[in-house]
C-alpha cells in the first residue's frame, strides 16, 4: 500500500477523486449524515478541519472502518498530521518511527470499537503511542495465550527459563495452526512477536510496506483467536 509518507500521499491522490471514492461517499451518506454531500475524499478531510463537525466526521469514519477499507484509509489520512507530531515527539530518535506508527494506527482503526467514548483522533493516537512504546522496550510475552488474545507484550521481564518455555509454546501453537493462518501470516507473527523485529524491519525483509505486514499479522491473530476459542 505504501512505504513512506510520499507513497501514502501518492496513493491518496489516486484515491481521492476515483470512481470507487465517489461510490463509497454515496454509500456512506446513506447511514452517516456527517459524510453526506461530499464529492471527493479530499472534501472529507476539508470538512474534518471544521471544529464544529470534525468529531462527527471522524466518528462516522471510525464506525465504518472495521468493515470498509476505504473508510479506514480515509480516517488514517485524516490522522496523518497527528501521527507526524507523535513521531516527532515519541519517536524522535527512531528513523522508522513514522512507518511503525502508520501501521499501528491502521491496525487500531480497523478494530476500532463503535461503542468507545471520547475523541476518535485522541483515542487512536493514544493507543498508537502506547503500542509504539511497548514495541520499543518490551521483552517476550508472559504467556502464549496472552499474546494470542491481545498481541501485547508485558513490561515485566520473566525469568530466562520462562522466556524459553513461553517462546517454545507459542511457536508450537503457531506451527500447529500454520495452515489456518497461512505462511505469510505465520511469518508476520513470528518475526514480530517471537523474533522481536519491528513492522518496518519485517516489511523490508519481505519487500512490501509496513501496512501489509500489519494487515497480515492482524488477520493471522484473528484466526488464532477464533481457533483458541473453538478449542
């Protein structure tokens, strides 16, 4: 999808006034009054600049985002200025901070709870900041079950023996369900959750963008959660 901000903006230029965008805007307007009467995706961003209607615009996009990829992409574009500021503060010493934060934001947007109170922009940026900090300074997951359920890592450092056992258990779990999650999803989880690489590092290995790895990891985790519940 994109490798950097330049790629992100280039893609947005192609999307904004496309036939897919016009169809989506018509469809969104049927259920989301805040998105009615707009001719292009750039108009959505322009409307978002009005403080009086911005909360409604972002809330409408967040409601659509889990099932509508273009709505999610539009919300991501709307949050780019905030992500840039966040990368400049929380990731000032990390050359791939922005790429990592874009991927984290995308994953959060695609799973945004429709019932979550508060500012959509504030909530997403807060989640990205927390996840980014975890990715930078957390060690192995406390348990494979917790990692499958949340994708998070603990701040406390387990013993060396526990780390080895947990890693082996998690790798075994992934191997058992490799066919279900697919080779790409399997690699995305192993390289980030087990081997400790960032999304940007794995993307470079696979010669794709960070977003692609984040999407593969998200899909694979979802499949693992469903399998774990079924078992």
